[in-house]
C-alpha cells in the first residue's frame, strides 16, 4: 500500500482516524489526530479513508491513470443515470473536493456570451456538492462550466492559489472519456481534474513594485465613519475564547506524553473558568478539537461540578465539531 504525507487514514485495530504528517521509517508513519497529537503507527495498521480519483492533466481529453492514493485534488464530476451510454437519460453535475482544504465555491454555466451563476457556497474537505441535473437531450447546452474556488483550513495551513477554471465538455469528449467507479457515487462517473497542485511550492505572496506604490499613493483614501456601539462592546467584553490545542499552550510538545498533554490542557481550562467566574464573564468558547474525545470528556466532567452554568456544542459554522460554548449565569 502506497501512502503519502497528507493522506487521511483510519486505524485497523482501533477506533479513530487522522492525517499522515511524516515518515519515521519504511514501516512507520506519524499520524496527526484532529486534536493535534502526533502518534506513530505501523503502515500495515492503517487503512486509507478516501480512494481518490486520479486523472492525468497532460492528456487533452482527461484520460484516466489509475492509482490508489494521491495528494489533495478537486474534480468536476458528471454522473450518468445508467452505466450503459445508450440508456442514459439524465446527467448530474457535482463538484468533488477530494482535498483536506475547505473551499468557498461558485459554479456558473455559459449563456450565449455571458456566464450565469447557478450555485455558490461552502464545501468541506473530502465532500461533494450537487450542482445541476440535465436531460441528455439538453446536455449540449451545458458545454461550458466555470468553477471558482478559494481554499482554506480552520487551522494553520499553506496558502493556495485560488482555482478559476472554465471546463468544456461535449458529447464527443464524454464518448472518449472513461467511466470510473468511486465510493462517493452510486454509479460510475466521468471525472475531470480541476486542481491537484496543493503541494506545489509556487509562492502565493506577491510584492508591490515601484509603479504599484505610486498608484496606491495617488488613490484618495476614503474612510467610512465608524460608529461604536456601546452595547455591542459590552457584550464583546463579557465573552472569552480559549484554544486548548497543545501547540497553542506550550512552545514544544514533542517530548510530552499524551497524559501530560491532557493534564496541561485541563489545568489551563480550569484556570480560564476561574477567571470567568471571578470577573463576571458571561460566555466562554472552549476550542478543544475532536480527536479521541478525552479532552472534551474531561471538560464536561469539570463543568458538571459547577453550578449556574449551561453548556452545549458551539456553532458548527464557526468552530466545526471541536468546540463547546459555556454560558455563565
């Protein structure tokens, strides 16, 4: 089995999953858990979570080159409603984000000389989104597909160049393409690669030259008067947020055991709760991650011993599954 840094894996002999971050030797890799722990595992004890579609971007009609595992990629998927081409009556279009990045996307189709946006939104890592269903008779009217994506993570990540591609797919290209089976789709699909250079070392940051600076100086700055809301400021002052990921609490944790890490995290949480209770703080957001759930269990156990509070999962939109919101009465 071939594994690479960045692959998501599940453990064969225990519950849990993580991401490969480095290799110890030919038989062992370090797997980073969602809560930030890096644990060594034998390769033979790991199972890839996502068998990804792999396409060769050098081929004009995007023929397939089959392997098992690849680094992050994004695909435009066309799913027919039947495996036999002559019996197909409908096509479904999907955007498949087979990467570890979240993405903000827009999907547009060409209408005469202009593009019309049909769908936009947020798409999580290793997820797909349904874009459009089209009758086979009208397929030729949807030959141009424009996909734009911005990539980010809810943690430290390497900046990625945004995706902006216009894909042309007609009956001839469909006929010459190969259907691929994938666990994310009920039927075999046609898959076209949009981005697979997440590990590219191209520098995203750019510098301003002298001409750019001259233009900027010539621009008349306009500032909208800022109205400070006293009420909103008071609410903000009564809210605190703490990140208990170990890298946020100590300079280095490579030599710490899991038990020591958990002890540091719970001790920091207890001090934060004492501060909130003593200073009239009304809301505390605790970012603890998902991981194996031990840290969250410790936090819940502490909260059960405190009177006059309510707690529940924090906003998924803002924090995902790894945070708890505490209200102090």
